[in-house]
C-alpha cells in the first residue's frame, strides 16, 4: 500500500487498536489514504498506536481514538457513529485456568461490536477469528478448509481455541438472526508472525524471543501453519472491499507445508547465523505431531492474496525483534 495519504471523513473503525495485528492494519489503511478511528481500552494507549503506525512510515494525521472495552457497553455508540466499515480485531489473550474468563469477553465483545455496528448502519464487519476456530477438533486425517469447525464440546479443548470457536459461532448466529443489512466476513489466520510495529513482544512473538535469547531450551512438539502479519492485514483489507466475500470465512497462511517449532528453529539457525546461536535444537518429550494440511485456496482465489513464504516471515520476525531491541544480548 503505497498510495499518497489523503484526508477524508472517518468511516472505518479498527477495534483493539494497540495490538500486533491491529497496528499493522491501521498503518496499511492510513497509507492507502483511509482515515481510521481505533478503539483502545484506555486513552493512554493512543500514543503507543501512533508510534507504531509511524514505524511503518504511515502518516497518523488521519487517526483518531475512542476508549471502549469488550466487557463494557460504554464507548461503543461513539466508536461506531458514522462508521461504514468495521474491522473487529480486538480479542482477549488471557492466561487462566478458568475458560469462562476468556470465552465470555470474546463472545460478548464480538456481539457488542456487531450490535453497535448494526445499529449504526455499518455496511460490513470483518472479524478476526483464528484457525483455532477451524481445526482444533480431531479428524481421522488432519486436512482443514473453511468448512471445518472446532467443536466447543471437544474434550480437553484449551481456553483460547474454545473462545475463538464460541465467539465466531455467536457472530454468525447474530448476523443471521439480527444483523439487518450489515454484512460479515471472517478471517481465520493460523499462527501469526512477521515484523512487529509494537514496542513489546506479544503473543506469538514471545516464542521467537524465547528461542533467540536462550530462555526456551527445548521447543514444544506441535505442527501448525504460519501467517505473515502483513498478509493477514492485506486479507482483512481485501475482505472489506471484495463484494463476494460477504458471508464467508477465509483461512490465511503461508504457502507450502505446515511446520513444527523445531522447523522454525532450524530456519532461524540456517538463516540468521550468530543471532540464532542460542536457538534450541531439541524438542520436548512427546509424540510426533500428526501430518497437518490447511488450505488457503479460497483466500488466494477470491481475495487475491499472495502469501509470503514461511521462511521469509520467520526471518523477518527475528530481524524485527532485533531491530526493536527486544532480544536480550542481541
């Protein structure tokens, strides 16, 4: 997105504006000349968002803020006033033994945003869900596309995939029963990596910092898809502007085979030399992860997405963390 920014009336909302993905999305929208209103939980976070989008080279003159929380009705009417396009990116990332502490704000927050969008006459909501809402229930062959759903009744389902499955189901049910003329599109990225604009390592980035600074001596045995944060942002923008995307969900991930954490570690060591000297070389004890195939054909065909190779994303993540001073001793 290299268009010269222009000033126009704000008609686009991004929720959870200070997040890893949200800051990238806001920067991309601003760079294309779209004015953005972003929600933050507290006004103090606004300066962090402005600093983040400036790191991407975007002009933040078209960026405004409203304080609003997924757990409270206050602020959402103001946030949606005059808004046509809504990117609902905000989602709780809570480490807890009580799944309800994650599920309830994820579900209720999505419904709170959708109700406000419908009441404001918003044209379309693009909701950030996750592969966690698609592929965390067992299948004889682990081969997943957008027709698959994580069953909330799956025994032993962790809180995060449970929250994503419940929240996305609730969103689709709301649109079907009460959505009026507001359209819904859902983006389901796999594990998001890629260069960060935020000043602290969050979510998936903490795995990279743990590998690179030596605090993770062995990696978990797990197979997954990697999605570049820049591609996930591009998928959101395309989902908003593609007429035939209404009513659909889209998996987003890099082309090629899925990877394990050891595969990621091997890429870091092969590509980054001395920076990767403390990257682990062994996996934790356990069973070998079963083969996993995740399809991204719909996003490529309908949204025009051209995903970056996973190796490029992995290297860019590490170099970004080094450049931001987030790696101990680097």
